[in-house]
C-alpha cells in the first residue's frame, strides 16, 4: 500500500509541479490550497507525510505546523519555501519540521528527503510495535517434551509460508505466544504484529476495531479511524477466539482472506492489505459449522495449517522446565531472591493436572514469588489446590460409569478452584460452554 502524501501550497502551479514529481516517484498525493483546508484533509485522509509551504495567507506554514504537532505529533512534515535562510530553517525545525526543502527544488534532493522522512516514520512505528518483544515479555517457552518439540517444528515451517495458520487448543495453552513466535520467525518480523480478541467486544465495536470507520459513520464517530487490519499491513494479524466471531463479521472477514481488501465502516473506498493471518480458538469449529454458527467456507479458509496445542496435563514432563522459567522471570521482575524449587514442591506441581494449563502454572509461580521469600520455592508457597493434588486414581471395584463421573468431578472441582469459583472462567478453561458446565454441576451434584 503506497504512502499517501498531502501537499499544502497556495499556488496552483506549485501544487501541480509537486503532484507530478510525487507521481513520478510512485507516491499518490492529495492537495490543499491553504492551512485550514490542510488541517481538515489531514483529519479525513490521515496522510503518511505532509509537504507544507512556508508562506501562505491567513495561516502561514509555521502556524499550520504547530497545529499539526499539537494534534498529530508523529505525522512527518517537510517544510518547503523560497525563503531559504538560516533563520527560517531554524524556526521550522523548532516548530517540529522533520526536514526543509527550498524552492526551486531539485527533483533528486526532494526524492531523498521524502524517502528518509517516510523511513524514519516507519522505523518509529516498528520500534513501538516491538517494544514488548524486545523486553522479552512475549518469549515462547514451550518445553522440551517430544509433543511440544514437534509443534514448535511445525510452527517454524508455517512461519516460512504466506498460508493462514489456525491454532487450536484449550484456554491457557499459549496460542498467542505461538502466534507471536510464528510472526518473529517469518520474514515479516520487522513489520507489525496486531492481536485482536474476537470475543472481547460487542459486534459493532469489534467491526470498527477490525475494519475502522469513516467520520460520521455512526453516532460518536467524530473522526476517521483506521482499523487494526489496516495497521497490520505488511505484517501479521492474530485473530484470537475466532470461534466467537459473529456471523455478519465472518462474511466480511472471508473477503479479507480471499481478496486481501475491505472497506471501513461507513465508507466506499476499497483498502488493500498485505497480511499473514493467524487465528486461534478453543472451540470445535467443525461442530460449530454443523450447528450453523460458523461459516464452512471461512473455516476452510482458516484451516490451511492447523496446529493443536496440547493441554499441560498431556505433556507434564515440561512442568519443571516451565516452572523454573517462570520462577526466574518473576523473581527478576520483583527483585526477589528466588533461585530454585524444592523437590517436594516440584512433586506437587507435577501431580496437579493444571486445568488452566500453562497460564495457570505461570499464575501459581507468580503468586508464590510475590507473596513469599526465597531463596527456595517450597510447598508452603503453593495454593491449597496444588498442595492437595494427588495422582489420579480410581478404585478397582468402580464401574466404568462411576470412574468417568469421578474423573469429571475432579476436573470440574479443580477448574472451579483455579477460577476462584467463577463458573464462566471455569467453563472456558475446560473448553466447554457455560450452559454445559451448569448441567454437569447439577448432574454430578457439585455445589
């Protein structure tokens, strides 16, 4: 998607000349004949760069520049003037100009100045997007079990292609961290990674978040807003909880996957985007397709490379490595003197089934570090539900039906404990609907 440039000059000849120069360089442009018109166009068009004439009637270039810096502090501005004195240059730079070009300008010099201004702007955006990653807060620590090593190997292969990736698995298994890692392993790693929770907002708000909206598109839309799909251009978009996306939005998303284009809410202009799409869900999408709550064509578009992340109870060999990683991480963040996990505490961590998966393990270790004192994390630092964990066992004399219900009861009780009694959160951790959990609570007489 080429950069958009706004040219501001009160002389039509200069506007024509600059418009042609930019077109020759491959940049589309818009024009404004005075300062007030320029501010209105910036609000509507959100250009990537402004070429601003210094001397204009009513509102001169310095006044316009100061207003731009007040309202759009990161928008790059190049000042253009026939009055190329040192005083004018100093005044423009102090007001916030990114660079300075004198008339009559040299075409090659103009090309270099424009390119550098746009590159500086892109670099600043990249630094902001990757601040968290550089801090190590999104590091993938999957473990060393054969199950996880196989998933990581597949994820690395998926990162080398443009194909859509679908991450499946229970809540808390690390789907977003895998998505970020796929992005970091790809050739798009220097471009934005944009995460969108499809279950976190009402349909209308989510539509605006995804696609953006035009000014006046609905009550409260006081200015143009770019959507997250637009911000992810060139990079990766992560659609978390895709199984909860409303049917109306599924139709619009399907077009994005097929054509890589969309319109903002209330708009008619088609916006093209270059994206790698990674989606994730804990729901059974094939069952949702059969039930009519998820489009079959969208499912097939998403289900190109499907990776299922196993629950932590299925690769308990990784519990010790993960727990030690979280211990070092949280000890460093809180400046607590923790350096090891006692053998008895390790045994309890291993015996527990972790219905909340890796997220629950991280929370348990964080709680222990915050509330306890080192240098060793002992069983006394662990919550009661983990201390009381015993390897699952079923009496030999129990019938198959009794054994299954006993195991169901144990899983549900632990999930409720992990969620501190919140049934909606417990149902999410177990990978089931809240209504189904309520039925099981009544059936198994769990209060």
